[in-house]
C-alpha cells in the first residue's frame, strides 16, 4: 500500500461519507447519552476545577503569600501557567486561521475543536494574570477608562498593559471567529432538533441562518478576513507575551530571540495539545472517519518541525549567552543546565527536543498510543520550558546576595490543577453540547478527492 | 435635631441619632493619655461598637463608606505644641551602658523615633541598631504596669511598706545591677545602702570586661576601663575585641575608627590587625585578620608583648612580626586592645601599650570610661554569699542574673530563699520570677536620669511622654526606700546644680564637667608567666554577643530578632558557627542540629557554616532563649502552610547558652576548651536573609564588579568620569531643580546594621516573623548584603548596604501597567501604594531586588506598639509593593519648612534615616545638581562607582570603593 | 433598510429547484444564468466553490469595512496613547521619552485588529440581516443538512414555469416547486 | 410598537429622575467622594458668625495651618479668649439689659446653651472658675474634610504659597455649619496644581508639584 496512493489524493474523510452522513455522524455524537468514560472525565475535571477554585478563593482572601514566591522570585507557577495556556491556545488559531489561509483543507475536521481549545485555553490563561495580582479586585485599573484622578491613565509602555490588550483582543477575536464558524452548524442542529428549549436557544444563536448563497459569499469573505486578522494577531499575542520577558533587564529574559522562539514554542505545545485531545475525541466520540490517521500524521509532522525550531532556539540562546561575554548572561545559562533547577531544564530539553524526534519514524507517527504519549510529554516539556525561563532566570540574577530558591506550595499546585480542570470541563461540555466537527466545512471537502480526480 | 438633619448629610446612623451622645462615647478613644487604651474600658468598647455600627450603617446608607472621623483638640494647648509638628528632645540612650546621645522625635505627644545627637561628644550622631530599636520597648504591651508582690499585683504603697518593713534590721543588703553609668542613680543607691550595716552595690556585666580594670589595678593602681581613642591611632591591633560590633562602646569607637581611616580626606589610613577566633564585624574590616583558636589568640598576645619589648623572637609568625614592626613604628600613635577576659592577658596588653607610649595618647586612663564598671570578683563574692545564705536582702536593678550567669537555676533557688528580694526591672524576666517583689521601672524615655559614660561627659535623660503604666523610676524607688522621697527630676537637678547650666545642658542633652581626674600611678611592670601551649583537645567554644541582641536585654524586641546578623545574615535564632573545614570533618551540614558537650551543661543548636572562622572553634551567640521571647510564638501571618512559629521547640527564640560561660571566680570567661560536638541527626531550618553566595558565580565564571576595591597606594585624585553610556533622550527629562542622590562609602560601612533598624522605624516596615524570613520575604527596605571573597577558610568580607537605587532609567517603572511607580521631577523613583495592583513585575525587573512585596497583611494588632508608627508614612496593605523612598517624607518636611521660612534648602538639611543613624557616616544624601554638595563631591571621587553600571539604569546611589590598606603582597603599603 | 435584489415588496412568484449535490446546483445555476433567468438565490448547506461566479455575484465590499475601520481604530488608539502619555499628563516613566511611539505599537496593533474584526462581523450581520432570534425562512427543511436549492423568479409573463421546471430537472433537480411569496411590508 | 416606545420613554424618564434624585441626595457619589458632607457638630459653632460677620481671621483659631501639616482645631482655651466674657449672643444680652432696665433690676448673665457645652467641657462653674469636682472632657468635633490615609496633605505648603482657605474649604464664612464643598478628588487637586503652575497664585509664580510623591508618601 505504501507509496502507491498519493497523499494529496487521499480523501480527507474516510468511509465514503455522503453529506447527510456528516450531519448524522456529528450530531449523533451529541445526541448519544454520554458514556461512562465521559462521566469519569467530567467528574475528574470538575473535581480539579473545584479544588482550583477553592485554592484561588483562599489565595485571594489570604494573600499571594500562600504561594511559594519570595522577594527574588516574584513569578513562578502563575506566569508559567499563563504562558503555557496562551501557547496552547495558539494551535487552535493556527489550524483555523493560518491553515485556512494556506488552503490546508484537512484542517476542516479538527478546526472546530481546535478553536474551542483556543477559547478555553485563553480563558485559563486569562485567569492567571488576574489572580497573580496582589489586589485582583483592582485589576480593571490596567485598562484606560475615564476617571477622577486627574485623569490618570495607564502605562502604555508596560508589556503587562500590552498583555491585557493582547489577551482580551485575542479572546474576543477568537470567540468571534469560532462563533462565526458555528453559525451554519447551529442552523443545521436547529433544523434537526425537536421544538423545545434546546431548539429555541440554538435558534436564537443561529441568527436565522437560511443557507442563502448571498450570505454564504459574505460569510466566506468575513471568514477569510477574520482568518487574515487572526493570523498576525496570534503571532502578535505570543510576541507580546514573550516581550513580558524580553523587554526586561533580567539575564535569561532579555533576549531578542524571544518572539519567534515563543511563537514556535506556542505552536509546538498547541499542536501537542490538539493531538492529545483529538486522539481522545476520535476514539471516544467515534469520529475516526473524520479525524483520520492522516490528520494525526500531519500534525505530528508539524510537531517535529516546531520541535526542531524550539531546539534551535535553545541552542541559539545558549550560544548567544556564552558568546556574549556577559558574565550575568553566561551564568544564567550554566545555572540552568547545572544549577538547582537543572532537573527542570533537562526535563524540558528531553521532552521538547529529544522525544519528538521519534516522530520521524512512520511507525511511531501512525501509532495513536505513541503519538498520544509523545504529545503528553511535549505538553509537560513545554510547561517546564516556561517554568525554566521564569524561575531559573529570576532566582539567581545580578546580585548574588539576592539569590534564593523556589518551592511551590499546595495552593499553587491546586491552582494549576484547577486550570486543567477548567479546561477539560469546558472541553467536555463543548463536546456534548456543540458539534465538535465543523459540518459545514467538512461537507465542503467531501468531494475533495473526487474533485481532484475530475481535474 | 431631626429637623436639622433632614436636609443634611450624615455618615452614620449613630451620628444622625445624636451627635453629642455619640461624641461622649467617642472621646474615651483619644482624649486621655495613651495609657487608657492599654486596657479597653467599657467606654472604648462602646465606641468600637458604635464605630462598627456606624460603619455598617454607612455602607448601607450608600457610598459614604468612611466611618466618621473625630478630631479632638486639647482643652488647653501647651505652648509650642502644634498638632502635626514634631518636637525633638535631647536625651541619652539606655539600650546599653555606652551612653550615646539621642534626639527623641515626638509627634503629638508620643515619641516615634530616636536619632543620634550629632553634637554628642561620644556618639557624634550615630546610634546603633539596639539603640534605634529601644523605642519599641516603650510601647511594649508586655511591660509591667504595676508592682508585684509575691507574684500578685499590689499597690505601690503596700509594696513600699512591705519592703521597708522587711528592711528593718536587715544587715547584709545587696544591690545587684549591670553597669550603672548614672551618677544620680549611683548616688541614690549609695544613699539607700548607707542605711545598713553592710550594704553593698555589686555591678557586673553579662558582657564583662572586668579583666581590664583588674589588670589596670595591677599595672596602674586604678581600677578603671580606659577611654580608648581609636581616632588617634594609626595602628590598631585587636585581640578578640569586637570594638566595632559590641565591645564597650561600639558607636563611639566606630565613629573614631572611621575618623582615623578616612583615607581620602587625610591621605592616610590607620592599619588594623585583628586576631580572633570567630568572624566578627571588626574582623571583617581589618586590614590583616588572623584567625586563631582562643588559646592561640592569647599566646599571640604573649608573643607580641615580647616582640614589642625585646625585638624579634625567632619563632614568631610573620603576621605578628609585621604587627610588631608597625606598632613600634607608630609608637605613641598606636593602640592595642584586648577582649580576652583574663587579667594576665590584659596586663600584657597594658604592658604593650605602655611600652609603645600609648597611655595618655590613645589610651586615656585619666578620664576613664564608665561604660563597663562591673567587677566579676564582686559578683563572685556575692554569689558566694548567696550560696552561704549570708544575704538579708537583694535588690536586682535592671539585671537578669538567672538568665545571664552560669548556674542560673541554682541561683534562682538561692534568691527564692531570701526573706527580701526585689527586682527593679521593666519586664517580668527569669530573675524577677524568683524575687518576692517586682518594682517596675520606667522606660528611659519616661524617666529623668543622667549618665556619665566617660569621666567628664554628662549626658541627660529627660522624659518625653507621661509614663504609660503605673511604673516608677528606680532612682525614685531607692530614694523613697532611703527615707528621702524625692522625684527623679529633683534628684538629677540637685545633683548637677551649680555644675552645669541646667537649661542649656538639657537642651543639648549633655554637658562637659570638670571631673575629678583619676590618678593612675606610674606603670608597674607585672610579670606574666608565659602560657603553656597545651595541645587543645576537641573544640574551643566561643560565646559572643550579636549586634542588636547583645546580652539578651533586648530579647523582647521583634525588630532586633528580625535584624539579620551582620555576618551570618541569620535572624530569629542563635546557632553553632563552625568553620566549613570543621563541619566537613564532623560531617555536619548547615542546619544540622549538633550537641555541644564538655561544659557544665550541654546545648543543642543548629550548625551554621561560617567561612573565616578558626577550625578548632565553635562560636555561639549569647542572649537567646530568654523568657521575654516567648511572646513571639504568634508573630507572623497565620495561614494554611505557615511552618511553625518564630520560636523554637522550647517556646523561646534560640537557646540560652549562659550555662556554658566559664566563671573561675576572677572573671567571666567567654571561651572554653575541650568541647565535643556531636551530631544529633535532627535538622532545624534557619531563617537567613542571604545565603552563602560569593561574588564569583558558583561553578566558576568571572567575579562580578558589585563590590569594588582599591588600595591605599592607588588612591588617586582622578575624578570619576561621568555617564559612560550616552542618554538617548537627554532633553526629555532635564531635572532642572533638585536631583536627589546618595553616596555610600563601603570603606566606612562596618555592617553594624544600625541603618536597617533606623529605616524600619522611620518607614513603618513590618516585622514578618521567622517563617516569612525563611521564605525570603523579609521586608527591610534597606538591607546589608554581605559578600565573601577568597577561600572558604580565609575570607575577605564586604558589607554593602543595598536599597532602592532610584535609577533614572528605572526598569521597574517601565513595566508597571498602572503607573504605580514612576519618576519624580527630582529624580526619585516613586512608589504609589494606593495605585499598586501588585503584579510584582517591577520587583522581578529590578536588578537590585530592592523592592518588597506585602505577601500578607502583616499583623499590626498590638495597638500600643502601633503608637510607634510614623504618621507621615503610609501603612501598606496586602498585595502592594513597597521600597525605599529616600525618606521622601523627610525631603518633604525639609522642603516645606524651608519654604515656610522663605529660605532655600541647604545641603545637609535633609538627612535620611539611615544616614542619620550611621555611626561611621558612611551614607551621604543630597542634591547632585548642586556641585558643592557633599554628595556631588563624593560622586566625583576617584573611588566612586555604581553597582551594575553596565546595564545603564543610571542609579542615583553611588558607592565608594573599599580601600584595602595593603600592597599586593599584603606587606607594607 | 437595504433591499436585497429580487426581493420586492410586492407579491412574486418563485420557482424552486431542489438538488442533492453541489455539481447539479452549480451546473443548473450556470445554465440558468446563461438562459437569462433571474436567479434570486441559491441555498446550500455549505459554501459551494465557484458559485459566486456561477451566480455572477460581485465580490463583497466587506474588506473595505475591515480596512477602513481597522485603520481608524489604529489611528484613534495611537492618538489616544500619545495624548494620554505625552500630552494630557506626561509622567516620567523609567526615563523613557514622552512620546514612546515604538512602545505604543503593540496596543495600537491589537486595537486595530479588534476594531477591524468586530466591525467586519457587525457589518456582515447588518448586510446579511442576521440577528439573534431572527426566524429563519427555509426554502427546504433539509437545506442546512444535505439539500441545495436554486430559486428563480418568474419575472414576466413570458416566463414559462413548465419549461424552466424541465430545465431544472434536466440538471438533476430532485424536485421543483412553485411558490408564491407574499409581499412584505 | 407605540406601546414599546412609551415604555422605553417612561423607563428612561424614571431612570433619569432616579439619577437626579440620587445625585441630589449624595448617594450617587463615587466611593470615597464625600462632597456635600455636612455633619452635625457637638457644639453648633457658626463659622458664618465668627468668620463672616465678626471677620475673625481663619488663622486666629487655625494657627497650625501656617506651621504644620494640620491646620488644627483650636483648643477650648482659644475659644475662652473671648467667651470668658461673651457668653450669649449680642441681641439676647441687649434684650435682657433693656428688660432689666425696665424692671429696674441688675441684668442677669445669660449663657447660651451652645456655649454652656464649652464651659461644661472645661468644667467651669458659673463664675468661669474651674470646678474641681467635675471632669473636663475634650470636645469631639467631627472632621468634615477627610482625605484617605494614603494622601499626605500639608497646610503649611498651601498657606505659604498664598492659597486662600476658601479654595479648598469653600465659603466657610457663609456657612452656619461647615460643609465639604469640592469633591476633594485627586483630579481636583491635580488640576489646581496644574492651573497654579500656569497662572501663579496672586500673580506670584509658584511651584506646585504634580509628582506623585508630593501627596503619596
């Protein structure tokens, strides 16, 4: 079989589906009563979410002191989680916007869940800058609004202010993009549903969509425009996130390589998360025909590419530091590799650079279990990447008198768990309540292979 | 009333219901003396209830959330008192017997800060950490407020009657005290004792120097501690005397030492050699430091004596030969001091000083010091009498012998057996618990007194607040018991009438008097047999006082417990310091609890690896494990994961090691040979603010130019070239008016940490507790970084006061999203607490890590202790960043005063709290736009450099390089 | 209110062809246009590639909305940042120049994207007359599932429904219906 | 359709009148804004009478304003400088005098009930002598102009710059009971500082800092 069928000509959807089958298959996944696995996952997620919520409530009521931070290490889990989640979010936008612009039509099977993942990840990410504040109830001060203080505005030079704008814009645009993509599918569900509350709600949100091609044409224009806007947006968001560090003076943070390095890392971690989720979704929701091995393989290839990019960034960073002759910079990197957090550093390197190399092997790429494990490891590695950047740079910076260590507290661990709880709770609910596959788009590519044959 | 209210606004229902009634409830809050607020009376409770209700009601009423604020003026305003204007009173510090002059800053009737008195002839404006912190003792809610009789509260009259009844017919009456340097108190005690057949006043010092007067008795025929003149010495050789840290009068000595070492001003610098076992702050400043076991220190003294006397014995090591050569070259301008508590050693020291002609020059015996008047022999005989039951009445004045002396438990039992025992103390300590009567003494800020720390210099103490409790001055107590009841004011005034100009002396805080000069007779040589150099078995124990905690008299003081030790940087504990090599040999790591055996008692302490310490020595701090520290069980924020209180397993801070003191009847000795150190296998976490990081990165890498040094020979007149990096936008921020800057002379800084406490008092810096320090969250705005260079055995030490550098290109400012930290037009890096949302980005992005975050609401529950707060400085809430402000409130005050008077601000009008307190005057603050200001001149000095200049943040703090008085080879400079 | 072409206020007669696949409807539309029939609209469950050309639709003008509003958003934001930071209350932040234009770029960009994105979407909703809760008027209940519909207006008397019906069926229309649409007002 | 419009109009009208009502009753103020606060004082002291009619200079009683951060509320002793002799309003005293003349008797000493509170606070007897058997108690005035604790305000700076008391305190000389006139918001302070820097005070150039640390220390 190998080498005979051109990859390009392989149908994007397996099983010879007809248009109505798409509707039926996708909606069936929503109509079925959730299985035991779903319930188990949901309960676990909700439990984690509850634990995280309790931890956050306790922390907000008691003080940031409930985290393991100190005078020298002012950020650790909080901003690590923030950058991690933002990074996760980026794969969704990549799949839905960048691949759309690149006419990668295989994206249609995964873009809906990838976009949902983006939204939930950005939600998780957005929580951390909020709760990491000493006085989160005053968080609205980071937005400029008319006031009676003179008026006193905000500091537009601060990367945190940039963050506030970037993250909120990113969330709004991603949500809009996702919703625009959902409208035709909502109409499909509406027209299948029995009259009742569900139908009324869905009908409300489907905006009276009737499938008119005049609307479809504008819809395509808007979709392309949004994709065109989301593409630079996603790059700008992670660039801005990287500027949180790159604009500072802290050795190990102050590096011009950060924006591309962070964007590549974000796509890398996001792809890994998409893989993790898709492998579970296709199995549990019986969507193997839509999310095929080919999808997994393509994404695995993207993982290899971004892994190499990230690996190159690690090397470049090290080289720049050692070549700079700057004693502080040089020390930070030797300290990363050999200091008290060396274990975190080597976890990061092995999970992000070494492990993904197995994906060069087709056997590994096509084995769902192997890809699943690797994607999980990449997620772990990418979390540690942010941890390493933040904590190892801070804990031993300029003045040796300031050098400290860092140990997380239970509250911080619970908060991290809570963010995963929130993410999976949202995702599991999404998988029950909304079509995980963009029906309108998949229907459009059913004739993909056929079309090629015509051509 | 209702009609009146209908159209007007009110803030609370209580107020609306009836203003006057409400005001009656309210007035008990502030109208009376602060004493009233110590014990909440029903009125106050009612007020609090009303206030709480009004608060709740006003919240309900809408958006008027602020509770009603009352303003209660005096009924009859005393002249010169204006609300909100500070008044300064000159007084004398009683933190120890050194008698430094202080100016007490009072605001609206309450003292809030002590400042050194710049005109004082001894302390010259400096004030040490313990002195700075002593103001907290005034507002100590656990201070005794009434006399106790057999452990129960009693009225003064009853107590006095009972004491006088029991005194009738008493023969052997003893007053036991630390050094009393107050002539009036000495006179009152003498008058009291004169009533009895056998009345004696026994003075002792827990940090005894009694071997010095003992030796002078032998060599010069006077029992006195000479007044050492470090400022006149060009060569100083010290044997285990920590004269910059805790020895006799450290503030005075530091000022004098600095005067003799100001190389830039005088083009010369005194040369200082230190022979010591542990690493003291004096040793950390020495040009040559020799670490030796205690027994060898003494032997070196012997060798030096013979070197000075008779030229070179062949076997003397080179460092001694160098010291001897330098001493001889600077005969008459040199000084040898010795902290060894042995009369023989002190006789040798006297002999050397005599041979060098230092008496009358650097050693003043004619106007001796009265800062250590204790006699260990007298103490020994008193203890003997107590053991023998030969004492009828014992009055303990301000001392705590049970905790301070070896055999304290037995001593307490003896005291309990006495028919009359009286403690005259401020707090119920270990000794007071053993006495029948406790007569609480005033805090010194509440009392009239005087001091003559050095013959011919009288310092006065005047009350600056009405006594907060029902206490009584000890002077008054003794005069009452001698049947001549007079107030302390009368007694002090009578004592000096005709001798000094009373008004002027009181205003100045001191007076010079003609003191009957002690008449030392001619030097009489005393033969000292050479010490047998026994090969010491095991370790030698050295007991030492820590700066701040001293002998334990300040054990009640949380500021001093949280003050990092200048060398180890450890807070809230005492511990066993071991040289790294010794620890390696023992297999002990930092924090391992070891048992120190070999003395009459054995103690268990966590080990600390102390570079630069002698390998056969284990050093332990005195003054810990005091009953007064039991209060710290609850200090610090309480939360889910707070790991233990600030006290140890014994419920106290640290362990009392007084039991290990050696007392041979002649002198209390602070070293003991033949010690075994045994691992216990347990560990105890220590709360250090700084770990053992040296300037060079661990694992190699170049040394960082954070501490810079120069050599005396290399001191040039070259002015520093300014602004090595160009400014990209010079015209945007021209700073045309004042531009505040600071210069810190690292050569002058001894690390004594007076500035740290001064800053804490001035700026309302909270105490966080041991757990928070352990988590590296100490809040001190000004910290002193200690760096080692060299090998772990032979280290060189640098102290670097580190505070917000007020950078022009402040990295913290750019990253704050809400403009909570921005630059002022006078170059200050401002932190606006009420705007801060607490992202901590600024602290992360501070290269100096000078910012402090309020991780919790650090407790301020003690209403009485809150009276020490500076009303000009905002209290920071949880979740807010804070940092050094260059004492912007002082800048404001000085500016507004100058503006009111219509005069320009002059250089020196503004002194920051740290600058004010520094005994070595290492810190200078001023306007760098004024080319003639002192700070400008220092900034142009050839020694000037800025920390992390290479990152071009343009700090406003300039550091001056350390000057090492030695050549590259360590020989002659 | 903007009027959609072919939707007149008066009563009109429509001929609707229902198709099962996109090829059919595409070919039928092309042919209908070639026959100068008035194609009111095509209804489909997804966007058919090439249908705009088949229907002869002009490219949408939404990109202009996107461009202009994005541009004005960016301009407004950069002015606002300049005004607050350098003009209204200039505060010295870390020795940076009053007018830190490079530092204003990130937020300006974000606001531009936000303006452009949201305004495009709102403009789309407006011109397509989509709003929450609007009742859908389905040509066929299976339009959002798997059916395609071509709607042709009977423009004049010369219009022969029978013939057009046949024409539609010749393009594999599974069903052809005639519908009268009441005028709305 | 017209019904809906009517409803909307009605609701808008209701909201507007509520807003108007709220703003008039002071409820609308933002948290921390106590504009128009006019508390009842323990003694109904009239600034209109003393500062307005009798033209006693502000600094006679509030002398701290020149030298200190706080203007200070005068001690009861300051009141007694006059009220040792003046115990009741002029009109009442005259009326009593006339009546006494008419009734051919010595006029009685009149003591106004408000001044009696002052004498009670000082524990004075009818002959203005201290009555040792009674307790003195200070007068607990209610502060009208309150700034948050994190604001440092110094009267001395403003008085020496020549700022009129009325600039911040409003026309106190016309007030029977003192009321907070400006909102004392940060913007209000800052704008005055800016304006003063531009125009000067009484033609004199001043340097009113707009640095944060001018007020937040």
